[in-house]
């Protein structure tokens, strides 16, 4: 709205009806005398409507007499007329003032709390601590010391790097950022590469360490694939002729390294699934009823809607808001909104072949849920397992996949010391 429109609304204007033999003459004479008319609309040949400000309306009387037109006010707009109407309805004005005051007062309280930024930490732990130090639903904003609450939360949870509390309307938002713990660089830690599951070695590439298996070998979970203990060849030892017996060759201590390499193996997965020939499904009908309830402690009051579900088969959607009153034994007030949605149950029958395909698909889905992302499915087969139930189909699906099965396993310090002592004892002998 332009500044001129605002000014016109403040001063007030009216919608007039000009009726006479020559209404256009009336309009022309008004414009010639500097009276501003707008939204001029010709209704009939002898009737025209227009809008004019109320301070110029009185000056139009002599124009109406000269043009033999009759001018009537159809509608009144603007602030002066609004004030006149409000004077007649004092209770309406009082109610509006009280409503604005109540709205302002309620907006000064916290009605929602949101925790954002958590990854590993449970947000309910932060919200529980915040409630203990005063940040809870129904608390006035002016009673909260935001820096103190931020410091308390940060001190209680050392894994938090950043805590920021701010308000957005009636919602208190606790924004946190967890510390990123950078794992220690363990590429120099002595370790073996061991199998994380059973399989048949398909490919092995040693970068650091000594291979303990070869292609085609069957390995078990936990078996060492590439050893991080490199045993050097024994160093030859001897003495010049004529200076006594020749001593045994010395055995150098093994070198411990962090084994590295790529080990791919063929791994087999099994999945089981069963599917009835007649399946029971549910479908929403679209009919629903909503009830509003107030819970005070253990008592429930129905504000609106049904007490129980009006449908024999249904689903429920519940929205709840709660607030605690009183200390040290608070009474909990809960406002519940429960929507009952009608559901119909229908039966769907499949042929044995279709049921078998559905069961195979379900079993394959189970297997794919545990497959590593980089695995490659080489083959799959399925078989029907006989059952005593003629209306039930049970299948087993076996999937052969190619995947990386090696993972590092640190060589513990105790193992190193034990092996070192054994080597020293052998040398002493």
C-alpha cells in the first residue's frame, strides 16, 4: 500500500452513488474544482459510483444542486469510522486489549524445547539436564540465565565442543556441536591382517608383511592372512679354520610391521523366508475421527470427540503436550489429540509360484542388508524347504559374493615380549 493510500485511510473516505440525468457533468465539475475522485464506475446511464475523501464530500453539495444529481453515501472506510464503531463496542475493545496482553504474556514463556546438532549423544540427556537447571516448558524467558545454562551443559558433557542457547518465538533451541575425536594414526602400529569371516581366497596382494595364505585356500574367521611379523633369514655364522668348533648361525629377532594388503575372498550368505499363500493386508478407508483429551494426573477428561475408537479396526495418531505444575511433587497436565483412522482388512491369495518368488525376494533383501557396500554378487541359488503346512512356502537363498575380508589386528606388547624372550632363550642355548 502506497503512502497516499495510507494517508487516505487515516483521513477516511466514502463510496458515493451519483444519480441524475447527467452524472458525468457532476464528475467533470468536481474534478475541475480540485476534488479528487477515484474508482469511478458507471453503473447505468443515470447512475455512477466513485470514492472521495470525507473532507471533500461536503464541498460537493452545491455541485449536486447545479447538476440536479442526488449524491448518497453507500459505504464508509477509514480510521475515523473505525473509531466511531469501536466507541459503540467498548467490550470488544476491552476484549481485544486483553487478548493482545495475554498473547504478549504467553509469548514470554517457553512452550517448546528443541535440541539440535547431536550425533552420538542422546538429546534426551541434554533436555533432562536442562530441565533440572530450569529450562523446561512453561518457564518465563526473563528468569533464564542463558550463559549459565550453556556453561552447565558444557561442563556436564565434556564431549560437547560448543553449546548455544537461543529463543525463536516461544521455542528454546539448544544448539550443540560434538567434539570430533581424531583417531590416532596407527599405520605404524604393528598389526596382522586377519579374516573377518570365513571364505575362499580369490585374490591376495601383499604390500607390507608376509602372506600366510594363497589363492584357493579356505580360511576361517580370525585366521592371519598377512602377518605383521617378518622373520628375516638366519645370518650365517662361522669361525676361521683351526679356531674351534663352528657355532650355530644366529637367528635375528623378527621385525614387527603394520601389515598392509588386499585380500578378496568368496563368501557365502544364507537367507531364509516364508510366505503364506493367503496374505492379510490393511488399508485405510479415509474415514477418521479426532478426539481432544485433558489428563490431570491419573484422570482423563474428554474435551471433544469420542471416548474410544468408533471403528472396530483402526490406527491411532497421538499428539501430546504436557506441563508440570507445582513442586516438589509436580502434577502433570497433558493435552492429547488422538486421531482414529478406520482400517479395513482384506485377504490376497497368490499361486505357489508367485508366493515362492515373493519369499525369495524377501530372503534376498535380508542378505543384501548385511552385504558390505563394496561386495560383488557372483551367483545365487534358491531352494524350497518342505513344510507340514500346505498353505506356507519356505525358501532358502544362498548368495556367493566377492568381498574384502581383511582387517588389522594389533600385535600386543605382551606377545612381542614373550616372543623376544623365547628367541633370547634359544640363543643362550
